[in-house]
C-alpha cells in the first residue's frame, strides 16, 4: 500500500464497509451541517464523500480549510443512509469517516472556482490552465483525448501500419502557412523550420521501402486562431501507403473513423460508407468544400432564369449581365411561416455583410404564383422553370442571393446553415462524414492573377499523363481529397506525384524553375529519382476528432495547454524576450518595426 492512498477516490464500494483506508486528493466541496462537516475529496478518478463530526478535534481546522487544498485522509468506510445515497457518483453508497488528516499541498485563494460550470474569460482560464484542467468537463475531455490517441495507435497497428517519428527541425517550405523559424547557432545566418506537416519525410519513408507508415505528428503553423484551429501547434494522424490508389486510402480511413467514433460516442453515423462529392459540386450544392450533410438543404444555381424576358427583377438582371451568379436555397413546406421568419433571415444576411436575401413562397390558386417581396417579378412560366431546377413544390419557399461567384457561395453556405438551424433540421446526435474529391490542381491568385497550386503541390494530376493539356492548367484535376464531418474539415490528403520530371513540369506552371525546386525540395526530388513507388496518404487532425467526440465547439476545450488568440502562452509567458548573450550566440540582432 502506498503511504498516500490505499484506494483512489472512485474505488470504494459497499464491500469495503468497515475497512480503514487512506485517500489522497483535492478538497472539491465542503458542506457544513453544524455538527457534521461533509468533504468531497477528488482525484483523477472520481469523488469520495468524507465526513467528520464536531467531536473530532480536527473539525474546525477542516472547516476553515481552503478548497483545492490537497490532503491525505485516514478513515473508515461506512454505509450512507438510504436517503443520503448519491446515484450520480460511483461511490455514492458509502462515505469515509475521518479519523485524521494531513495537508499535502496548501492552496491559495482561487482565481476561479474549480467546481463551477460558470464560464470565465480566456485570459483567466489560460493563465491558470492547471486549475482550468481540474474542472470536470475539460478534465474528462483530456482523458478522452488520451484514450482516443491510444485507440487510434492500436487500430493503425492492427491495420498493418508501422509507427515512425520524423524530424522536428527541418527546412522551410515555400508552400502553405507561415513557418516557425529556428536560428542555427552552428550555421550562422541559416534557419531551421518547425514542420507544418511531415509531408516530405513521410514520402521519403515510402521511397525507403517501407509499406505503411503512421505517426501522431506535432505540426507547427504560424496561423491565426479560430474555433477549429489552434494557433502555433496541433497534432494530426499522419499516414502514408505505398502501391495504392485513392480508394485504398479511403478504405483505411473509413474503417478507422467508423470504429473510433463508434467506440467513443453514442451518436449515430449517417454513413458507414462515406459519400464522395466533387469539389465543384460541393461549392454548387453547399457553397463550401466543407459541407455539413446533416443539413438537408441544397443550393441551386438559377442564374439563367435572370436572362429571361419575363423576369423583371432588374437588380439581379443587371448583376447577372456583369458576370454575377444567382444561387437559391429551397425550404420545404414553409409558406405558412410568419413574415418575421423570412425577414429575420434577410436581416441576418445583411449583418453578415451581404445585401440581404430575397425570398418568395410558392402558391397556387388557378396557376402557380409567387408571394413575397420579389414574387411579382416572376412570370408563371419563369416560376415553373425555377421549380423544375430546384425540385420545388407548391407550399415551399425560396431564398435568393446574387453576387460574384465566391461571394455568393460564401453567403449561401452560411445561409444554408442558418436557415437549417432556425428550422430545426440538423440532428445533433449524428456524425455525417463525406469525402470531397477532384480538387483543381491550380487556381488563379486574385491579386497577382498568377497561377498557383490550389492544394498540395506534391499531388498527382488525374488522367492519362500523356493526354494532359498543360496549356490549360486550371482544367487539371488532382488526386486530392478532404475528409469532412459535420461541416468540419478533418484532413486533406492526396495520391502523391512520384515522377521527378512531372514534378518539375507542374512546379514550372506555378512559377518555380528547376533551380528553385532543387533548392527547396532537393531531398525529396533526388530520392524520387532512385525508384519511387506510387504512394499516397492523409493526415486527420487529432484535435478536431476529439473536439467532435467531446461535443465541443472550440478546439481549446480538448487541448491541454493551448495558446490564446494572439498565439501567446499566458501561463508560461511565451513568446518571451531573450537576452543579448543569447542573440550573440545565434549571430542575431533585433531591429523591431516602429
């Protein structure tokens, strides 16, 4: 028996009644009933109620003791009376009568209560993260994270994957987010970069003759924070496979996700076999390449309607002539919704920076007609055509937006989610996975008008390589894919380009000459020249997987020591200044912008 405890605080049961025990933990709560003091003692495993009566000479000391003080209790297990048993905790049938105690760790006045569900500011929570982590919900989230990672490790090994670790100090990449740079003392004027992902290394592992690799990889990106992305660092399940096609990767990930989500959640899976949606269809039908398939609403393009002579909605018609698109969202059986419902959606859209959402409902007396602010602008024939394009019926409603393609996709995507939430169409007890496939290899930079990679530059283009028209790069599709769940992108992946000559060609289209490619990717492109197998992989985000399983909206709630929105660690005071001697050792000097 340990000198600190014979049992943990979730272990004692009726069978232990009458035994003397040692318990150690934090004082979670105290309840003073005059002659009896109740203390909830908490450790990592749970809570045990302890009692001490006024006759005990330690009563007053414990009565005054600060919550969250760490104590060791020596006492006897006794049965609770039937009317005081607590079914909410596993130890609820017993309690421990305190004989003596010892303070193991004193606690100052708390800056935030541990037992409360009250929300506190990000600054307080992150400054005192070690206290925040004691709170029941977030403590359970971190334990869940550990269990999920262990489970994934075992599943990957069962699937025949070997776990390897790749370097943390590596070279800077010209693609993707900003790198975190580390100056080299031994190589003055040169810098390492922390890896945004182990992309090149995992491809090199395939070239090295290993067949299936994985690791729970730390990744570092100098990006702004958002709800589903931590600034600074995050973890992902990196995996790579040799001699595979796209579907082989899908089969592995689908099995892994289905098993993991069934293991750690009681929610239903909408699909055991994940649907595939092309990138172009995703943008058209959902306005985003991260569609939430729990939402049944579909976006339709009705731009053509506004070229008709029998449509007099001049504002939209003028915009269409200048290249704008008209997208609409159909809602079933909503014509009897109050005017306030439709107006609230329009008002919400304006608050998002859009000009609003036009709308009408479909009615029928002698013939089909439209009711609403813009209904009068459509002839009967035009309405019938809209109904054909959208699969609308009498009694349905249609919301419309008109703008440049990117802008109209953005607002209709947001509106689709907003309307579905207001109508109660989204089932929160469901996980809806899907694949988004057929990404374009390139896109045009809106500012520079130059061609650039749209996704992973190391991806293999689709089709017969001898038939690809490199003169039309925007038409080239790649074997690139994302896995999405409930509107959250979990991962990107691709079948890799393992042919050096093709890689030079593809990089040249994006403005990289051979010299620059050799300079930035010499390790990998040289390796590909010595017999490289076809290979591909993916890297689902661990943080996002756990966030979904824990039913949290912010990734901070499943990350042990996250940074704040400004990429600062308030607890450890990082980033911090360094002294002159450290700068000299690194051959650096500071010149800060004023």
